[in-house]
């Protein structure tokens, strides 16, 4: 366990103008709401932090991984992808890139990165840094929080 | 991408008396906590907003879809449904209807509705309107937020 | 439906120094972020409440259940567990026990416990009590909230 406390609770700076997302699930469908929520929040001038951990780290590596659709809905995946193309919905990483251009930050979980043998240089340009969970939890106080 | 910013962050009206839920997962089990959390929040006089997106939209159409149980727990589904009947637990849509009678609102995601070819008239009476993610994110500020 | 309102919304005591987690998913991978988030929050002196419901209750019984890995990533489970051992990451229940030693509380959902035929004495020592969802929702106001 490499986590250490980074800040006493009293130093938290509460804000209601922030969206903080733990991105854990690694199935392809879950990356769509990640893109949508970060893009929407950043476009409104809200702070936006994403903490990537678990299997979702595989969506952020330089060497691309083929992210699976959830087993229960795999049969609907082709129609869904076709519908997204027809509606001109940007891919999740384009939306997240737009969010980052407006100030959103993406952090890879230090513990799970180590467990999966990933270093900062193994991640693509979407990842800003590698941090511990405590840093994320402290920073998320007062804002909207989601676990995807 | 049809999302547009709807409000600058400075117009957010923070409240701690609100529960805002993104309902994304489309497996049958996840609809139970949706019903329970909305009913509990509304019964306590809290504001309650549900933003339905992704495969979960299939649970709100007029033409009913057979929602799958998660693959890992499909074998336990019959016992679970039997236990819910024996404990006289109301179905999720009954609980959500009770929450709506007390003021809860259900919004379908405009982007994913378009992707899946669904219009407001395709949804059952549980859905109040079709809105963008930015509207939901702005409205959720200051309250409890969950991604199911 | 055995839920009843426990408190009017006006009695909520908002705090930004709190993390409240609904633990619903029963796959083995999701217990890792439960341990990490609770341990991180408690170590920073934040209040921490976990509301266990759904299939996740199976992770807290005295009689142990073999929790499945998510179907999509089952093939990666052995490498992940090996990586966690190599990185000396504590098991999720050890992390949660550390969080509890620092003040975190774990509540089993009364409704789903009844549905699954589980009483307080059926749970291991990690579970503090059996409560209704309304109690959890009221208590979570003002803090960070996650649905795992």
C-alpha cells in the first residue's frame, strides 16, 4: 500500500463549481459518459478532475487496448456505434481532449498503475500525472462526484 | 456532438437538499437502487433529478425491453426476484413513480436518445423531458450525485 | 417496501469533510476502490460511511462467498492479483478495516438484507449495523458521494 495522507481535512477548499470523476470501469460504453460529463462541465467553466484507476487505465495507454463492450449488451454494440457516427457524436477521447483544452485534468492512480506495471511514460497525452487516491479525494470535496 | 453550454458556472444554485443520479447501466439489478434512492430522497423532501442515458434508456421506453441481469450473477436472479416478492418490495418503477409523485424528475439524455433513435414520444410516462448533459450537471451542483 | 422517511430534509447537517459510498456491485474488482477510497478518506480525518446493498452484501457475510471477476476482464484477473501481491497492496478488507479503525462506518441495507435472507448476525465484523437507505441518504448530504 503506497498511499499516504496528503493533507489534513481542514485544508480542503470546498467548491460547488467542480466535477470529480473516478473512472474505474474498463468497458467501452462507460467511456462515452466520461467524455460527455467532462466536456459539459468544462464548457460551463467548472473545474473538472478525472482519476483513472482499475481496468479503465487500459483506455489511456500509448499502446492501445481493445476495450470490450459489456457482456450483456455486446450484441447491441454495432448498432450503437453506427448511431453515434450517424449523429456525429465525437469519440470519447475527442470530447475529453476538448474538456482538457478548457482546463480539465486527468490523473492516473499511482497504486493501480504500479500494480499493472504502468508508468507515466506508458500513458498517452490525455494523462497529466500519476497521483494517489488521497490527493483526488481531498481535491473533490464540495463538488459533484461520480464513480463510473 | 450536440451538447452546448447552457449556463455559466456562476449561476449555479448550490443546495445540499438534492440527490442527482446519472442512470447509465442497463442491467436489471441496477434499477432497484434507482427506485430505492429516489424514493428515499423524495420522501425526505429532497429535490431529486434522474438523468437517464446509455443502455438504461431501454428501461424507459413505451415498447418494453427485457433488461438482462449482469452475466456474473444471472444464476442468482430467480432467488433474488423471489426474495423481493416475499419481502413485498415494490418494483423499481413503482418506487420511482412514488418519488415522482413527491417531486422527483426524470430526464432522458438528448444525445444518447438521438443515437438510439428515441424521441420523447417513444418513452413511457416516467420520462419528463429530453435534455442535454450540461443542464443536468449544472443542476446537480451542491447536492449528492451518483452514477449508477 | 419497508423504507420509511427518517428525517425531514431540514435536519441535514451538511459537511464537506465526508465521503459516503453506496457499495452495490458484487464483482471482486470493485472491492479494491472501496478499500482505497475509504482508507484514503479516513486517513485524512474525513467522515466515511459505506452503505452496502445488492450483490455486494455477499462480500460481507460470515460465510464467505467467492466473488466473481467481471466477465469482460476475467482473463486478466490472475495477472492483476499477482501485480497486487508484488506491489504489496493490502487486500480490500484490510484497507476497510484500517478505515474503520480511523472512524469509518459500514452499514448493510435493511431492505436488501431482508430480500437476501441476511440478518446482522450473518455479517462479519466489518458491518456495524443494518439501516434503511433514507438514513444513508440523509447522512450523506454535503459530502462526496459515490455509487460503486
